[in-house]
């Protein structure tokens, strides 16, 4: 067997939610990780190609796999050799809900501000209980052992924070190929995070950093993430900084920024066909510009602050229609409880302010189809994202491409949080359609929104669109793998 390489991800390429006999085959989603990694899948020909290893979470996954979790999945790139790893419910809960999403997720987004102290709803990172940490180690170990069995693979590309221990575990198992890791979310500032790094939390974070240091190449979204990692690796693990790397354990661990891109043609194909939403027609018939907010309902997304900015803008007399859709995420994870209360309060105030100003306001908690998402991005006059912190945030990039079907003078202005990777990656386009805002500064966001409603400081430009095309998902994925397979 002469394999090309391995992709390891917490999630599978797709989940089987239908039995084998049903006439409704499963399909892959449109998540950022899938869209980004999909372009480098090499078709499996029986001897070589890409193998994807992910968790078996679909209701009917076991019907589709053999005794070791293997199956072939048809993809737009050709057949994909896929392996699913199965875990007990308590093990998965400890790994996913407790360590990954109640500890690491809120911790890693602390890049500038003490968000739990500043917002009132952002959860303090919860130090892992010992049983939950054992579950996290068990899941990471299972992924490492499955990958280590693939002795012919040239490389193993590990995706994201849920599998942060895998690089070092693979090295311990003498995996013969190159080991790459990409962090899709931000890396925290150790000084900002320090109030939450005591006792078991500090031990766990150090273990995570040590796990990452097992890689040959560590990829991050921004240069600032690289710098923050270097500081943490030096303070916690004694890693010494080098040019484009850190020295640890007698090895040079290369580090670099690889900002994620999007699948351009996927967005354009949908944007050309998707019908206009009735909500858009309603806004147009009322003569109101349309402001759209679309993302997962996550405490990192700055949604309460954005809704407060809506209230400020309406009270200033601005008239517009706001449609916000927040897809439910990580239901059952206790860290999200306070967010719901904050959203209800902010929504009620914005709704009253909209009625006073003669505008309209709707904030919906629902899963919306991909075609509807792209159609709203295409039709919006302002696309408003407001992440408190984000790895990249692909919504502004998707929106700009969808807007490319409109005449330049009719295109939107896109607002994005200053600590989203997209704000630094495309910083030169502040007057060409991408305006960075500071979400905790609610009056400042309201002013930026009022400017955007009039097209200031500039609508999405052709130059901005071309740069997004140049930095697409294909360029990101092939660039990372070229660096991984290149000279050490």
C-alpha cells in the first residue's frame, strides 16, 4: 500500500443518519473545516490516496463500516478511504463537551480581553475534572494509534484543538511520515488567560502545548497566533524561539500562518441559483436597507454586543431591516447557558428600538440551509459579523464572493470583529468593503453600522474579491501540505 496521506479530524467527513437500505444517502456538510480540507483529498484507488480518520457519531455509521470502522465514501474529488473511531457516550462527553468545549474553546479565544469579566455571559474556562481529562487523553490516543497503523502514509495532517495531543502521541509511536497540525481557532495570549490557568487548568494547558510541539509543522490562522504560541511554548515548556520555528526536545518545530480560504466555486454556484428570501422582498418593499447577521449561536461571536449596536443605531434614527440567524451549536454544553439569557434581553431592546425608528428587527435561532445563507449574503446591504475573537471567520469571505454577482455600486459593506483572523488577513481592504470593529465598543459599532448603511467607507471592491480568490481553500490546503512535505 502506497498511501498519500492522512487527515485526522474530530468529526467524520460525513455522518450516516440513514440506514444502508434507505434511498437517502448521507452527504457532507458545509462546515469551514470540510470546505477548507476537501480540495486536497486524493482519490483512493485501492492502493494510494487520502485516508480520513474521524469519530463515528452518526446514528447508522456502524451499518456502513467494516469491523475496524473502514468504508469508501464517494466525494466530488473521487473515492475517499474513511475510518471511523467509536467511543462510549461518557468518554465522548468528557472529551468533547467538557475538555474541548468548556475548557479549551473559551480559553483559546482569550487573545486580548478578559472576556468573562468584560461581557458577563462569556464563560470562564472550566478546569477539567480528572475523569474528563482522562477521556480527552483516551480519544486523542485512539486517533494517534489509528494513524500510527498507517505505516505507508507520507504525512498526517491533524485538524484543530480537539486533537491537540495527537502530534506528540504520534511521535511517541514512531509514525514514519511528516506530522502537521493546523489550529483553526485562535491561540490565546498567556497573560490574558492567566487568571484561568491555575492548578489543573495550567497542567492541562501545558499538556496541550506539549502535544502540539510533537508536530513537524504547526499552522495557525495569523502571525499574531504564531507569536502567542511562541510565548506560551517558551514559558510553559521551555521551547526556544528560532526563525520561523521553536526548538524543543532537540527538534525544530516549524511554525507559520496559513489563513484559511473558502471554496469559491461552491459559493458562486449556489449564489447564482438561490432564490431571493421573502424576508428580503419584505425589506425591499418597505424601502429599508437589509442588514444581515449569520453565524453559529456561540458566545465567541459577539452577538449580544451586535444587537446592542442595533439598538443604538435605531435610537439614533437609523431605519433598516435587521435579520439575524444564529444556528444552534453545542447544545447541552453548560458553558452556553448564560448566552441565551443575554440574547433574549438584547433582542427585546433591539425589537422595541426598531419599532420606534420605523425599522424592523428579527433574530432567529435556527438551522438554515446553505442556499438560504448564501442568498442572504448576496442580497444584504450590510453583512454584520462581530466576533469577539475568531480563528478566521469565513462568513465575510463568503459574503464578498456572493456579492460579486452585484454591480460594484450596489454591493454591501461587511463589518467584522477586529480580533477575527479575517480582519488582519485582509486589513488592506478597510475602505474596500471590509471594516473592522471592536465589539465591546457598542457605540463605535453603531456608528460603523450607520456609515455602512450609506456605503462608507467603501463597498466590496473587485480587488478585494480577487484577493479572496487568490487565497482560496485550494491555495490554503496545498500551501500547508507543500510546506509540510518541504525541507525541514
